[in-house]
């Protein structure tokens, strides 16, 4: 459960919608007063003008809700590391609308067509703004060949597809992707095996999934869709790096780790282990596609966000997270060497 309003992925990117409130870890759209309804309708009108290009494209996110973007910019400019791209994210409209509870009716926002349209258009404008920001940062620290990437985060996509037609879902997501001004990806945490073919039908550069929990996702994918995806130069973001303490230790070990009785660093996967997970997924589909080409166009990422990696405490958890990311990069080097390409080839 998010500890503060700034931690909520549902509130973070859409809090500019009038009437949207964060309460006890949940997000509500409270249109119980005339004033809030008027504010909501005015915002809806503004979105329409933006969609008609009568107002400038893009709605900014207040700095306190996206501080990490500014910190990243400052750190990259100060350290001048050798980076080839910058990856950002935004909560997708389907997960957003499915998670918002309407007040006073207490129905989901996704069930109200007018409200869902506002959520969708807001996502489009925020995605436009964020993609411009990460493109700006990437150009400054990595030059014109740098790769800015924006992922649309849709963890509830499998749930939404149980209620809604796949064609409508794809249409909604394509609206967002059309507003993204850089490379684009779609991230699904849970049950990617149930939505992999829908993901492959979208025109995105990467689809991201949890490889550790769902290692057979690519094997289950439709052969022709996957083949076309690869032939068009698109890739995968393999979630092969553990992102939570629970993913590397059992409950008893976790309890001891919080008490400082376990050296958590010794439990972290080696670069080779991370690489092996990706290689295993690729080799399992070798007879179906050109795995060298897919590997060259793909990424290694954490399973999901690192917010809960706070063992044995937040400070040490941050250090461990950095170690995991360093091992992730070394794993990428192992894969590049195995399949015979370099960072330059990827770009």
C-alpha cells in the first residue's frame, strides 16, 4: 500500500484531473459537489481543445510527483556517465481508470464513458509531455544517437481484457502511443501469458514482462505475431532482475535479513544468472524467430519497480538496488557477447 500520495502510481500522473483525490491509499474521483463538476467539465473542454490542436500538446506533471526525473537529469549532467538512453514510464489509461473509484456512486471510472475519455485524453497529454522531457535529457547526455524510451505501465491489462473487447483495448492504447514522441513500450506485470498476443499486435518498440515469474511467455506467444514483431525491428524488455526482497529469499530469511542477521548481498543473483534467464527464453524460441535480431533490439530490466526493496533498511536497500542494476548491465554485456553485437549495433 502506498505510504504517501507521491507514491501512488494511480494518483501520480493524473492528479491534475479536477476531483481526483488520494485517501487511505486509494484514489477516488469525487464529483459530489457542483464546484467539482464544473471544474471537471472545464478540464474536459481543455482536453478537447488540445486534441483538436487548438491548445499546445502536453500536460506537465507537478515536480513533487515526478521528482525522480529531475534528480536523474541533475545526476546525469553532473556525472556525465556513458549512457545510451533514458527510460521513463507513465501509468496507462486502462489501469488508471480501473483503479479510480467514482464518488458518490462508488463505481469504477472505466465504466463511465465520459470519465474514461477524460482519463484517456489526460494520459495522452501527460505521455506527450514526459516523452518530450526524457527526449530532451537523452539528447543532452547521450547525443542524437541516444534512445529515449517511454513505457506505458498497464499492470491490470489482463483484468481489463476479461471485461472489454481486445479491439477496443488496442484502440485505447494506440491513442496513447500516437502521442509518445520517442520509442515506446508497454509493461504488464502479472499474467503476461494471457495478453502476450494482444501486446504483439500493438505498434510498440518493446513489450515488457516479468521473466522471472513468467519464463515461458515468449514460448506461448503466437508464432506469426512474434515473427512479425522481430522482423519489424522491435524487441522485448526482459524483466530478469529481481525487484523485491521476496524474489530472492524466503520469509524466514527475509525476517532475519530485516534483523541484520543475513548478508543480503550474498543472495543477489550473479550477472551470469540474470543473463541465463534471458538466454533461456531466447533459445526456447530459436526455431521460430531470429533470436540474434531479437536480442539486439531488446532490453534487460527489473521485474518491476524497486520501491519495496528496503531490506534491511531503506539506505542499505538503495545500495543493494544499485548493485542489482550494475549486475544487470554486466548481464547485458554477457548477452551482447554471446549473440555477437555491441551497444552501437543496438542503436
